C-alpha cells in the first residue's frame, strides 16, 4: 500500500512538472507549438512560469503534500474556497458517453478542452482530469502527456490524471503479480 501511495504521488509530481510550462495556454496553441507534450519543456515558453526551472513542480504538488501532512497529523483537512459547480458529474458523464466515438487522442483532447472545459475552477479541472484518465486508463505516460497537452490548467490536470492512472496501473499489475516500474505506457 505504501508503494502504491508513493507511485501515485510520483505520477502527480511528474504531471505537475510536465504541465507547468503549458499551463493556461489554449489547446490549439499547445498543439501548434509542441504537438502532444512528450517531454519536459523549458519554462521559458510558459506565459506564467518562465522563471521556474525545467522539471520543477508547482504549488499543486506542494499543496497536496501539505494536505497529506495536515491530514496525517490531525485527521482533518483545510477547505478551499472554490466554486464547486453542480455540473461536474454531468461533464464527466457527457465525456464518457462521447468517448465511444472519439477516434484519436487529438479528438479526445479537443473534446476535453472545448466541451468539458479546462479552467482552474474545480467543476472543470476535476472532470477534465477524470476525462483524461478515462481515455488513457492505466497508461500513465499517455495520461501525463494528454494532461500537459489539453490546455488550461495543464499542470493540475496532468497531475491528477497521472495519479489516477498510476493507481489503476499499479492495482492491475499488482493483481497479476507484476510490479509497476515506470511511467512509459503502451500508447507512446
């Protein structure tokens, strides 16, 4: 269980670092400049993080580590004053229904950006993260690349989607006796 938790946090941090340079770019801008983000980009391309180092995590990972530490010490979590929209579940259901007709990763990314939404609001970032995860499933590397390439809050989406795919992959590998040894997925 500890290894599962460590791998999930590792995927979260990698997604955060991979999505950091493209955060708040549109999906079209990311697609035209980088295609599918498949490596750590230099932060000098970032509209908001040009002074960070290549591969550096953002406040997303730092805040999650803080929340974990806070919960561990007090068994309670601080709350965040974010507008949680009632449409989160509907956005997820809509993507899951539409996913059946998507023919490519690019079509999925376009659908997520244009229909589900990828802003910082939790009623978009959570459904977008789950949509990326639902498409990539246990392919952690595809989940991370898609999250970093979808546009909007890319670091958060890549981090959450990567974490979810990591957990699914680890559980699937654990059930067959194999060990998860990295993020490189079958869809590369």
